[in-house]
């Protein structure tokens, strides 16, 4: 055990003292907080667009379009100029004004707009989806009101009759109603799954490269002369795993604190809603941590075995791609898992040990998983992890001392039988 502790301590201290660890630990939360805060800050910048309305439509329609576009909407406002002349007479002049950047564009309301339902918007930039939505909404409302008026109906009465129903969504758990909406729950599940996948992948590959580096430099020959190969592998996996846990803990604290402060300063519900969606019960947090730890050990053992069996980094990258396929499966089935977290697909992916860590992270972000499924999944994951660590230890024992050529399947089989 003392040898495992010595290797664990060396692997842990060696990594947490590097500049790359410190940069990744503090830059990632800044990046996540920026993604949530910047849209709110940028939405406060008002942009005024100068648009000319070329009015050939029935009387009153241009005024309705202007009235619809005049109120400021989510930081967008319009300065509107109505021209009551045929488009053919003013089109050349409008194009020149657009080219000289005197106006942003022009909206043509043709004489038959009520029957054709066609208007034209020409501008320097027609890729802004918000602006196009404003133009489409204003023109549609004007045409619809004109049609209703012609039919002897009042637009306000029709709107009141056709007013859509607002659906309020909230996740319900055994402790009561939670505040997470459907959108926030979706992003919470996605964030948890990607974080689980990212950490297992990054630090699993880290274990493989560490093993391969020591094998290439022949340092491992000195190390195994003074301790068991299995102690060396376990110390390496535990040390790298503790680094991953430390980094995740710092990320969670910094991101939660940053989003909370940003939500209070901006007086915006966005950050608060995200935090509500990410809110986990203590039981769910412990369950998520258990899946992360067991999943990390499972894949770290696989990557340690790969690192011991190959001789170059390129060979290792080829094998790591195959090793990551099971971990990617839940991501490929993401809509199915999130859409029905208690369905057959999600349940099967949650029970299979190699897909359980990421699949259950998604399910925990979406709903409460039945206790029997959680226990069954953790037990199978733990047993599989022990089996894989045992097999990896056998491969590791001989593989780290085998240099000069890539190990074949026959070699690996012989190592497992001889150990």
C-alpha cells in the first residue's frame, strides 16, 4: 500500500503543479461564465436600423407596419421613413443610399400584398434572423388586420380569441416541485453528460500517455525493480483520478459562484434558472460522483492497458478511438435519452457498465432514476471495473517491459495466461 501511496502522491503533485493544470482550472470557468453572461451584456446594446418603407399597399397598411416596428424590442429599434411612390421610380435611389450606408434597407409593400401575401425587403445584411423576424411579423400583422377589417371583424377581438396558451414547465421530484424548466433541464443534462465525458476522456488519455512515456524512456524498468507493477498502475490511476476530482470540484464552485453573482448583478433570471436546473439533491450528487469515480477507474484501467501494450503515441491514438466508442454511444442517443430518461434505450444505456457513467449523468439531469436501477447499475459498474482493472493489471505487468514492437492479440493473451 505504501508503494501505491508513493506513486499516487507523485502523480498528483506532478500534475497539479503544472501551468497547464492551473490555466485549465481557472480559464474553463471563466469561459463558461462568459458564455452565459456575454449574451445578456450584449443584448443591452441598442442598435437602430434605418429602413425605408415603400408604400404601394392599400391605405393604412404602411402605418400599421410602422406602428408594429416602432417599439424597441430586445435591444433592436427602427427609424422608419415612408415613401409613397412606385418602387420603380425610387428603387435606384434607394440602392444608392444603401450603398452609401445612409439607410440599412427598404421594405416594399406592393399594391396586391393583401392577396399575394408577398413583400420585399432589400438590405446590406439579410442574415440577421431577429430583424427578418421583425419584418415578417410586422408585415403579416398588417396584412391580417386589413383582411379582417375587410371581412368586418376587429383584429383585437380575433387576437383575444386566438391568444395562445402559455405552458409552464417544471420538474417534479419526490421532494416537491423544482424550478428547472424544460430548456434549462435540457442544458443541465447536456452539461453534466459532456463534463463526465470530457473528464473521463482527458484524464483517461492522460493515464495512457503517462504509462507510454515511462515505457519509452525505460523509467518504468527502474520503478518495477522496487515495487509491483500492479502497485505502480493503481498509484498512477488513483493519482490522476484525484487530480480530475480536484479540478471538477474547483470548476463547480467557481462556476456556481460566478453565475450566482452575475445573475444578481444583471438582475436576470437566466443565470438563476441555469443554477436551478443544475440543482441536485445530495443523493443525486453522491450518485453522480459514484458514477464518475467508477467510470474513470474503468476507462483509466483500459487506457493504462493500451499504454502498456503499444510502443508509440500514434499507435495509442488508434486504440483509444475504439476505447472511446462505448463512452460516445450515450451522446449519439442524446435526444432519445433526454426525451425519455426512463425509457428502454435510456435504461439499457444506464445499466451497461461502459455507457452507464455518461448515460446516467444525462438521466440524473433530466429526472429521478429509480433506486433499484441506480443500485443495479452501480453494482454492475463496480464489478466490471474490478474485472477490467484485474485484466489491465495482467497486461500492464508484461506490457510495460515489452519494447521494440507493438503487442499482438496473441502476445496479450499470453501475458494474461502467464500472470
